[in-house]
C-alpha cells in the first residue's frame, strides 16, 4: 500500500492550504459474493455479511492510514474471538488493527492536502476477494479489481484462500521498497497483479497509476464481488 509507508506528504503541512470538512464520510460496505464475507475496517471494527447484506460506517474527517477489507472462512465464538483464513485481525471479529495477508484493500486518507481524499485499491497485501471502491457522491474515479487472481496466482505466491503479493513472501527491498522512495520498481511478480488490475497498487511505490483523489466530503461504497 502507499499511505502508511511512502506518502508522508499527505499530512497537513501548511494550515492555510489544508483544512478538514466538518462532516464524517459514510462508507456503505456490501457483500455481493455467493459466500459469507466478514467485513473489516480500520477504523470501524468488523461485521459478518452474508450474501446480499450491507454495513455502513462513518469515518471522521482527517482520518489517515485507513482501510477496508474482507475476511473469508472465519469462525468466531459468542465473544467475537476466532480466526479467519484470509484477512484475520488478531483473532477478533471487531478489528482493532490491520488484517493478515492476503487481503484485497480499499485504502483512504480523508480531507488531506487541499481538502482532497486520497483513495486506492491495493494488492500490496495480496488478493483474496474481488472489490469495487467508488464514490456515491461527487464525480471521481470508480476503482475495481475483479480479475480471477486467485485462480491464476503463480505457484510461489499461492496461499490458502488467496494470492500473496511477492513482498509478503520474500520481504526484500526488491518487492517491498524498504529502502525508501526510488529504491524499487515493478517486477515480473508485481506485473502479474498490474496486468490484471491496472489501477490497483501492485507494489508499494506504484503511485503514478494507482493513487486517486476525490473532493473532501465525498461518501463511498465498497462492494465485495461487484
């Protein structure tokens, strides 16, 4: 992904240029898969969504490093403790942190420079569920990643229930850009993801073709299996 690792400029540096909306952004999260998805949001928690069900969360203006994802093949007890095959967040139904790869991510930072929202779909934590991430108010880019990545996943990236990104598997600068901006570029394995979802992040510094903006105050939807 991008915000949490390589885009510190998203923080408000000049108060005269940066301000926040007074209204929270609404995110409508819908499961259109034929199977149950346990939706997760940071911030926001988590919710079981059977096929056709929806969940709405409100996110405060100025929130950064935020993400929404789906978890699969989960089993939770009455206290909300359990495990998921993909996207698990410390064994909790109500997520308090990020999920375990592989998981398809909708990422966002709200009301940043010039009161813009920065949004993307990221495959830097791999892929588990097809996803749409799009505005419901204002006119800006609809983001979709719906290719059959799990079916076509290279053998070295295969994982139960999903497809790992090479950074998760190899953890080297070549794939993870750990040495900072300009230290890595697209690879054969990252191009597997880019070829199938051209507007999604395929490696951490894939900003030019994968990071988009919407006006601050926009509301959004995230759809699993659109």
